[in-house]
C-alpha cells in the first residue's frame, strides 16, 4: 500500500497516542485523560497529570499511569453489545478504555473494560475490580465514590447493592438511539448529590421497527437486530424516574407527547433536577425544573424557532446566580448568539458555537469572529458584555475549565498543542505521542458566490502553474459538520489526493454550521436543491479564480451525507460532475432516523413531496457517468439497504455502475478500512477522469 496510506492506517489517521477525554479533578489540581503509548498503539489507558506533585529533575507535574488494559485484561475481551453500539454513536474507534467517570471530588474514577468494572484512585493504587451481575456498561460512581451504578442486560444495578430498576420489559439507565446519535445525550443515569438516589431513563422500544444485520461471511451466525426510529414512525418512549432505597420510585412528569425528546438531565441539588426536552420537530426547547419528591416540573426557559432550534452546546442553562442562559439568533439571522433572561448578550460580530462552562466569573465560549474556518476561545462577562480572548489567531481552539484551571487545545498549521494552566498561573504541556503529520498543508481558503460559501483548494505540492488538473470535490455538505476548518489533521488526506494529480476542492454549502443561522437553515424542507446548487456555483467560481482547474474533468467523493451528495451530483448534474464515489449514502431519507431527518424535512406523511424530491431512487435511469457505491454491511446508522436499493434501481434501469460491499464494516471505517478504500477510489477516479 502507498506509504502515506500505510502510515495513516497504522496511526488511525494520526490520532493514536494523542490525549483525549480529559477531565479535571480535585478542584483543578488533577487532570485525568486517556492515551495510548504511542502513534501505532491503538489501546488507550487511563492516565493522570498531578500538578500537586512535581518531578524533581524537571519541575513538571508528574504523569501517572493508573489503568493499563494490557495489565487488567491481558487476554483481551469482547465489548458488551450496548457499549459497542454507543461507541458507534459517539464515533469512538479506539479499543481499550473507552471512557471513565469521576466522583464529586475528582479523586476516584470508575471504568468498564470488556464488561469488567474497575475503580481507580488518584493516589495510584492498583485498580480494584468490583463485582457485577453481568457485563458492566456505563458505570457511574456516587459523589463519595463508595458505590457504583452500571447497566447490564438493560437493567440498572449498583455495587454494592444489586438491581434497582424494575423488571418491566423496558431498557433502564441508557440513552436511546435518537438521543445518542442525534441529540447529544449518551448517558441514562445520574446519582443524586447525597448518593442515595438515582435518576434514570426508562426506554420503551416495543413500538419501533427492527433493523437486521446478517454477516454474509458467517452464514452460520444469526442476524443481529435492534430497534430503529425510522422517519415518520414511532420513537422510543422515554421517561425519567427517581429510584431510591426500599423500592422508592417517582416518575418525573412532563408532556412527553408534546416534548418526546430528552436531550439533557442532571441533579442541581438533592431537592431539584434540571432537564431539557424538545418537541418532535425540535422547534421548541424547554428547560424544566423538577421536584424529585413529587415528580412535578415547571418551565424555566423556552427557546423556539419557526424552522428548528439549532443545538448550541451548553444551553439552555441556569447560571449560579439563577439567571437563565439560552441560545438566541441575532435579528435578521446574521449570528448565532446568547441571551440572558431573554436579553441578548452578543451581536452580529460573534458566532457562538458552544458554551464550554465558566471561568473567572465569565462565560467560556467557543466562537468565531470573521472567517468561519477559525475558532477562538473567549471569555464573555455576562454583566458588562466585555469579551476577552484566551486563545485566538488562526486555527481551531477549544478549552476545558474547572476551579480556575484551564486546558487549552490549539490546532493550527504548526500542529496541535494542549496547554494546562493551573489556578496559580503556571503552564504545563500535556504530552502528545501521536505521529507527526507528514504534510504541512496550506489550503487556499476563500468565500465565493453571493452566499459567501466557505471553500478550500489543495493543489499538488509540486504543481506547475499553467498545467491543467482534474478536479476532485472531497465533500460532506450536510447539517452539523463543518468541512472547511483550519485544523491541520483533516487536510492530510486531501493533500494525498492532490498529490495523485487532482485539484482538491472542499465547499461548505448552505445548511452546514458556523456561518450564520440563515445559512444553516437554508436546507429547511429540502436538502438536494440547495446543496447541489451551492456546490455547482462554488465549483464554477473557483474555476474562474483558478484557471488550472479543469472543469471538464470533475470527480466527487463523499461518505454518509457526502456520499448522498456524490451520488446526487452525477445523477442530476452530469454536465458538471463526471464521476462519483458514494460511500454509505442515505439514498432515501424516508428510511433514515426520526430526530435527524424530521428536524430538517418535517414528517414524511406531512411533506411527502419533500422526501420524494430528495430521494435518489427515481433518478436511477438518468445515470450516465461512472458511479462507485460503497457500503459497510454492519452499518447501523445508514443501513446498507440504502445503497442496495439504489443499486437495484440502477440495475433495473440498465445503468452500469459498481458496488463495493464491506462485510463487518460499520458506518465508521477504522483499522485501515478507510485507507484501503482510498486506494480503490484512486484507481476508479483516475480511470474515470482519464
């Protein structure tokens, strides 16, 4: 295999050895995180950076290895099915320790490894294995760390203790598919501050259709299946319950028919719970206060939008002084901003992307100022509205804060740096053992058309000006993901593609995030027309600016929504696009999930014309260009039936095409699958655009 592809595969696209999942403990004096031993080691261990203890030789904080999977489970093991599926939902491919949870002081952690439950202390004692009733999933310690709640076989248990959820046929203590995949909630149980009571989800999926997955490589094995919320059909019924000692049970009451989606929950005190719920079309978001003694709820804040309320992480929230923080678009839809008790805090010059917490009495923001390719970390004083930059300049900057301590991550053209700032002002670098990026890529960033579409152009490193290049549109284009961002790792594969002889173009069409609310909401009640029109217009605008782009030879490749866009391009605009590789494409959104699809397109029974317009199956007879369809047969996000139905329609219409089906591969493409596919795509595209 090509040297770059080999390196990319061995390093998991240059992520092995990089710290992840950082969390503060002991009022910011401890930093817990996961990391493997180096660039080709895929197995993450639990580690701790202890600023309370310094190395006598260097003066740097001591880093300790607290839990090593090679020692805890040298024989390896199998992930419990719920954890395997949750890792799919949160896009986690690394084996080893997937996550951990801390007690209230941040000095004790619990984790699950191959279904076994362990407790670890910051002092570095050997991990303690705890007894369980079965393979443990999503363990959570009490605030004092003495007990642990976990899920096994869809039931909620504690150790010490036993089963605490009823045996009523429902799933307890878990996040349902829609919450984990689309709503940003990946957990389903929370301890009360006094450690006596659990808040838990009750998930009933009996009304949902089942999705089945058979492994054609192993016909002797039965098919796997799970409940899937298909657009227009029923959702899981999600409730919240208080589970206390001596079978004490209280249900929290809100109108689950009107607001069926639970996107967040947690204890504010022993006497109050806060939860966030949404209506099915996600046009109204409520922050509710609940009384755990009675289960009654009351509305604290209401956020509405005539199209959909675009998620803004960290909102809605109640600040320590009682004021309510909500997302609020500026008048005219020019900027995504914040409001405090309904009064706007920000203006058109700031695009707020997330509220990452508070720091030094101010709101800690991830935001954009100007070019959407860059992201800054800012402090916003909620009283004076004064902005202060903590991490700025080109690149993508993020932050994590706790009790005066700050972890800043800066990704720019010099690489990725993680800097820990302690409350006393000292700075320490978190060790990163990932492989150096092989390419220093400087994409040509520009905004084109009257919509200001963000675009990027990557040329071969040894390109000779004046020499025409075939164009490769490397694209996503769907809601919720920004492709054009000044973060160096994402440009490595695009530089490889450019060095194969392509001018590589990436465009964020309307519907993608971080430009403006109006920009994002442009795909309301229809994906295909806006997405394709913007991509065509951007391509032509770049062709006018860069005459070396040969617009008579244009290929397009994409995965997931990008795969949909790739197939859409050659089916409906063969005059512009001359070949396509469509991976894991949702070819008919009537078959996709409720929460994502209905947010943008509405209910299929209410808007059948919208779904028909965005469906690719009727376009099959129009195919005149080379098309390669790719799909993993174990994909539980975009079911392989999407690709198989399009392939069947193409075959019925007599339209030649290629189909590559991948046994055992899910929606993610880890363990070198992505790189092996790139090699296949390269040959297909070079041949098609010859």
